[in-house]
C-alpha cells in the first residue's frame, strides 16, 4: 500500500456525484490511499481503506469497484458498512480508549455514513445499528 497526497484518478467523476468538495475524505484505489487534504491517517482509517482494497480485488479491480460503487447505492452501502465495522471493531477493542469515546466514535462514523458524502443512503440510527452489526427491528 502506498499513500499519495493527491486526488484519486476518478476525483472529477466523484465530485459530480457526491458532496466531497469540502470533505476531508481519503480514497482507496488499486492499493493506493489518495489523501488530497493530507489528513493524519490513523490506524483505524488505514484499516477501513484496507477493506476497500480487498473489496476492489474481489470484483476485478478499482475501476470495476468504483463503477459499481457509483451506480449502485446498495452495493455502496454494503461496502461501507463492512469497512466501518472493521474500523469500529478496532476502536471498540482498543484498551486505551474510554467507553464514552468509543460511543462518540460510533456516532461520528454513523454520521459520516448517513451524510451526503455517500449520497444520504441510510439514516443515522440505522447506520449505527448496522455498524455495530445489529438489525433495527
């Protein structure tokens, strides 16, 4: 894996579809994390992006994955839930993080997942439950 402080190859296409211009997002693309805003990449973020690398390999590479990700909201949601679960599990199991901070983290990533960055594809409370691996009744 390599990290580049630049926009991913498909940034212009993503910009047309998602509300990313003011986001501090990173992007997985063929074993490269594109980090245009040079945000500090903590371990949990790298784990999240690593899930996307694996997902991309499963569907034939980054171009195929991104195409499905853009066109299919259910695919996008499934891919992000899987990545956010790994990210949350890392935080949840970290011995030096207080319980309150773990819940705040879950709330923040659920807010991210339910935001316009991903096309408002899920409600906040449902995102929290899905990330925690619970189903809403």
